[in-house]
């Protein structure tokens, strides 16, 4: 049983004071955390726990500075001249290269005879046998370079000098170098595409987090901000782009900025543009064909709107004179917020009104809103080191909903955060191997550790926790906190601490937020309507798992309780202590504005279920999703019986809304994963069919026999659920419909307008699943010919839906051949094969056999790499599979797991929990479903 906080009065009074410190919490968190961190450091047991779960080659202090991953603080750069010349044609040996020159001016803050600057995989021209020339800016006497060398492990160019540099003096380091314009999607790399049968090469870049050092020698840490004067050399018929406005090929000096936000592109792209009222130039760039076809129009339409929204939201003008949005055929992440030159996957920027689905369109709006949010938060205000990444990404992941909502107010997009972030991250954060949002600075050192924190916790929990704060304070107050200047609020902050009355109530926002950011996990709040007692406890999906990461707060939280009683909102409290008994239902966490789960006494659960069945409209839409999602999770944690969770789904035969359906299908999917290979499968299919049938009929009617498109975007989404699930449970009406659509398309490949883009994901997958090699080969051909990336992506996923093993194995082999499957898509293709029950063992064999190669290609940098392990192992629920996983870990100790190290630990923990869960629940699930599906 957890701890109970009592409060003496409503916190409404304290709200104003709390609100004033909002910005301090957000912007000054890094500062505050330094204090917390130093506290942590003095607790050896905590350090030990942390080190044991992140096996870490962090050098100890006695090592030489060039063996440490962090730069010494003696030298600080102020400005660079960088000239880069990418060759878009291979040299005589078939290699693509770039060459470059760099002059970096840095100031000596502490006398030293060692210059360390990041450089990775660059070949240097030597001057008198050394990798660089050093001169000084003021004419003072200069020490000479005695020795220079490259350090591969820590990625440095090191220069040892004959004497000390002088404190306060600035120096210039000149280098000339050559690098490979490789296809690794990191640093300065190349992307290729065909246009009118001609291969075109784009030179482009991805610097975040640690790849700027692959493009030119630089002090490659986020706090080492500088001004960059960039020159790019290119053929006359190409266009060069960088962060600043171009002056032919020479760019204006950038704003003072971090290296990870730099970008350089040389391409044959064209663009469309508009100019904002405040003079900011907005351009959208893509392949010529895509621009001609109007695929950039939607992005251009909304970029300006979103930019203006953020200018109001942050109360600060957009800090640069221009913003370019560029769609790249090959791109590792979804998009990258390079300052003034944002890069995207084509699927995240391009839109075709005839071929893109509603989901594709929403993705474009959300991704643009996410990246533009970073222009202020992240780029203008930057975290000091990567351990605070969550602030950057969590914030952007939250406000992207606000930005997209402003561009498309009729979509009601803000509620979807509950499905797409909150409920997603709940499942990860309920593991004992989770980690706090805020990491200690010394926990994050190597490039692999840095890549590893670009994870769901940083993005989605960050977003969920900031949303909770904002919901509690009120959106307006929260935003206001952001717009007031930093110093002013620092003053308010200390005042707030003095003014707020105590008594177990959190004194400041900072107190509250520490509980959510410095300890991992989240609470389940239990409301006992009989005794009136409200308690909290750390929610663990496996109640027997051992939490060996200590928390200074003993895993208790300040929980904002918003709740309602028989449909009537009650006042919000910090973990209330109040009598909540009664004969009517009580529901807490209204609209899921808090980051926690809720459990009740059985009588109240029964009352809630009755309320759903009698008239589900009395309960807000988001909470209908919450009741289902919480109940299923509590089941997994053994806090309620498994049949209770299923009972919360019975009312779905009357539900037509997207959000509850999505939550339910997500949870039922877990039962499919666990039982698809067992005798539970039949009754589970029968039960699901009973629930989904009325929804299928509802949409058949609404769309006049599938000839029109529902008006509301959420209805469009739910229509996809209806089709996808009805066919998956084998409903003949659904399967016949799809087969007829697909056959028509195969007969007339030039015309598939009959299959609405919204439904294509489902239709393609079902058609491939029900078909054979002919259907597969047809979809493969359409995939290779697709001119719109989102269409290509649907076809690519559908190819993983076949149940024919040799087709699946051949498809897996294609992922190692970049001419068949682009490298950016290789990992997600393997994962999609693993989602298929027939493909799962094939994908697992494939990954084990190819681990070394996959690791070398993706293990250090790719953000998608951890997802490969978690994707393949989602179904694992037998002892044998656990042993295989352990053996995989042992067998590959030498190769390593890179950014997937933690994902592997989580996979083992999840598998153990699932083994236990299946053993304990299978019979009861089978009994209940057999009774219900009669
Ligand atoms: C880059 O340009 C700015 C503005 O012209 C100048 O102040 C700075 O010194 C230049 N940087 C270098 C390395 O010369
Ligand atoms: C940087 O480039 C500018 C303009 O080309 C030049 O005036 C300046 O001297 C260069 N700075 C250094 C440190 O070489
Ligand atoms: C760098 O040098 C190595 C060793 O000489 C060579 O194999 C490699 O091709 C060079 N890379 C570039 C981009 O010049
Ligand atoms: C862009 O906006 C214009 C004017 O509001 C509108 O006519 C056009 O349909 C929009 N284009 C897209 C692709 O949304
Ligand atoms: C955590 O528990 C310890 C030991 O029971 C207690 O001394 C400490 O005050 C608790 N800390 C918090 C924040 O509740
Ligand atoms: C839909 O199809 C059914 C059966 O084919 C038919 O009875 C019904 O009239 C059709 N409804 C509409 C609106 O076309
Ligand atoms: Zn981001």
C-alpha cells in the first residue's frame, strides 16, 4: 500500500503562486537538476544501481582527457568558417566523397597544452606532419603543435602543444579534410532517387546527436554554441541549402547555435514559397516531380499558420529570417529540427489529396508542428547536455498537438495524445527496468547512450507530464510561464517557495515536478468508495519484479486528482482525501489529464461497467478509453481479475467513437499476441466478431455501402478500425468487399482511385494476406513504382502480411539490399514481418543470423534500432523463447547491442512477465470467452 497525502484545503489559492513558477520549472529544470544530481552522486547505492543496468565504458577520472567522452571545458568555440564540397558523382574507385576546410575560432578559458576537438571518420591533410594548423587571433606568442593524432573510440582529433595556450586569448584552428559521402544516413550523407529513369544524388545531412563530427572537426556538444559561416561548393545546376539564407553558395553567418542543428544540402530539388507578414520566408523543397504534382502545397499552407501560432504561444518572434522544409528520399528519423532548414522523410512532409489518407495528412501536420516547436524550445533555448533531452522532446511532443490543432481546428487532434503518447508510454514506464525522465549527466556519455535516450520515455512521458502540468495550471497560465523572461521568474520562484503554505502540500511546481521527472514510473491511484480512502502505489506491470533503482521519493508522487461523480465534475485536488462513497459511480482522472492509472473497489467498477452498458454517453469519450485501458493494465498487474477487463469491453457493441475503440483494439491486440498460437484463439475471434459486427454495419450505412467518406476525421479513423478488424476476424462481408476492390485494381493497375486512401493500409494488407504470390508480386511492383512515399510505405507494410513463409523469407532478405528496400526502411520492414504471426519466428531467425551486420549498419546511431528488438519480441511468452533471448544476449556480447541495450533488457523482463501472465490467465480467459462467444 502506498502513502496517502492529506490536504487541508483546496489548492486553488496556491495555484496562482504555483503558476508563477511554471517557467522556472520548465526552463530552469536543468539548473535545478544539477543540484539533485549532486545529491544523487553522494548516494553510492544509487550510482551502483544505475551503472549495473547501463553497462558503460565510461572512463574513470584517472584516464587521459582524450579517453573521456566529454570535452574538457578549457576551450570554447565562438565561430567557424566551414567550406564543404560534396561530389555527387563517384570517383575513379566508385566512392562518393566530400572534401572540406574549416577554421574554428575558440577562446582559451583555462591554460592547457592540449586541444581536443571532435572528428570521426575524416581523413586530414597534414601540415608539417600534423593534422591542423594553429594560429592566434591577437598576435601573442604561440606554442607549436608537438604531436597530433586521431582517437577512434572517443572520436577526437587531439593536438599536443609545445607550451600552454593563454587564458583569455582566442586561437584559430585550421584543418583540411576529406570524408565519405556515405549512405549511412548520418553526418554528411547521400540520398538517391530515380527521376525519369535518371539516378539523382542528393548530398544531405543528419547531425543530431553526434554526427556533425563526421562532416567537419567541431566541438560537438549542444552547449558549445557558435556562429557558423558556411560555404558549400556545388555544380551550377544544383541548389545548396544551409541553416542561413544563401548568398549564392556562401551563406550568411548563422545565429549562435549548437553543432547538432547544422544542415547542408546539395540537390536538384525545386521549391514553392510564401512570405509571412513579418517577412519570414517559408519554402518547401522536394523532388521536382513531387513539387510539380503539388505534393508540397499542404505543407506550405500550414507551415506559416503554425509558425504564427508559436510566435503567439511563445510570445517571441521566429528567430530567423527564413525556414526551409525539405523532403528527403532517404532519412533516418521522422524529421529533424535543423535551425532554419528542417529535414523530413517524404512521408512526413508530402501530401497528395488523391492518394494520401487522413492519417497521412495528420502526420504531416503533427510532424511540422513538432519540428517548428523546436525552433524556439531546443534551438533557441538548448539543453546543456543530452541527459535533459526529455525537456526538448517532451515539450515538442506536447505542443505539436497545439500547433497542429491550430492548423486544423476541426480535427479535434488534442485528445489523441491520450492514445498516441500517454497510453503508449504507460506500458513501458510500468516496467522495473524503466528509467527516470531526467538522467544524471554522467549516465549519458557515449554516442550509443546518447542515441538510446531518444526513446518513448523522453518523447511521450515527457509530453504526458508536461501536459499534466499544463492541464493542472490551465493552458493559458502554462504558456504564460513560457513567455515571461527567465530572470524575472527566477525571482518569483524563490518567492513562491516562501509564500506557499506547507502541510504536506507540494510547495512549488518544482517539488511536484521532481517527483515525476527524477523517479521512473507512475502511480496507480486506488479509490475505495466504501472507506473513502484514496491511496497510491508505484504501478508495475509485473508485481513481482524487483525495483532495484532507488528513489529519493520512495516512489510516491504528488498526484493531481480531477474527478467526477455520476457525470458531475468535482474540484481538483492534490491526491485528495475525501469521502467518495455512495451508491453512484465515481470516476477519477477526468479526460486523463494526469499521468496515472486508477483502480476502484469492485462495487464501483461494477457501477462503472453498468453505466457504460446503460448509457455510455454519460462518461466522457476519453474516459471510456481510459476505463478499458486501465482495466486491462490492472489485470496484467494482477490488481483486478482478468474477466473485469473483458467486461469493460462488452459495451463496445454500442460504441461508435474512435478513441475508445482504438484503446480497446490495442488491448485486445495483446490477447491476440499471447493467444494467437493457442486454443484461446477461436473463442477470442468469436468474441471480437460479436463486438465489431455492429460497427461494421454502422459504417456500411454511414458510407452508403462504402461509397462515401465520413466527414469527421475520427470517424474516418474508426472506419479503418472497422474494416481492419472485421476482416481480421474473418467476417465474410468484409473479406468479399476487399477482394472485389483489390481484384479490380489488379485488373486496372493504372487506376486504384476506387480504394480510398484512408482504407488502403487495411485493404492492401488483407488482400496480400488472403492472396498468394500473384498478389504479393503485384504489390511489390506497385511499391517499386510508387511516386508518393506514403503510398509506398503502405504497400511496403502490406508485403509483410502474407502468410506464405518463402515470400516472407525472401522479403527479409530484401532488407539487406538497399536497392530493394531503402536503408531508412529496413528495420521497420523487419519489424513488420515480426508482427505477422507466421513471420515472427522467421524474423527472429533472420535477426539472429544477421545481428553482426545489422549492428554495424544501425547499432550506433539509428533511433529505430531499439524498436527492432522490442518489435520482434512482443509475442514472446514461453520459457523457450526466454532462453533463446538469453542465449542471444550471451552469444552477441562481443558484437554488442548499442542503442538497443536497454531494449534487450526490457524484452527479457517483458517475456518473463508474459510467461507468468499466460500461465496464470489462460484458463480463465478461455472460460470467460467461451461463455460469452456462444
Ligand atoms: C563569420 O562571420 C561573422 C560575421 O561576418 C564574423 O564575425 C566571424 O568572425 C566569421 N567567422 C570566422 C571564423 O571568421
Ligand atoms: C572566414 O571567412 C571570411 C570571409 O570569407 C574571411 O574574411 C575570414 O578571414 C575567414 N576567417 C578565418 C578565421 O579564416
Ligand atoms: C581515408 O583514408 C583511408 C586509408 O588511406 C582510405 O581507405 C579511405 O578511402 C579514405 N577515405 C576518404 C573519404 O578519402
Ligand atoms: C492550400 O490553401 C489554399 C487556400 O486556402 C487552398 O485553396 C488549397 O486547397 C490548400 N491546399 C492544400 C493542399 O491543402
Ligand atoms: C522515504 O522513506 C524513508 C524511510 O522510510 C524516509 O526516511 C523518507 O523520509 C522517505 N522520503 C520521502 C520523500 O517520503
Ligand atoms: C447497400 O447494399 C445493400 C445490399 O446489397 C442494399 O440492399 C442497399 O440498398 C444498399 N444501400 C445503399 C445506400 O446503396
Ligand atoms: Zn523533436
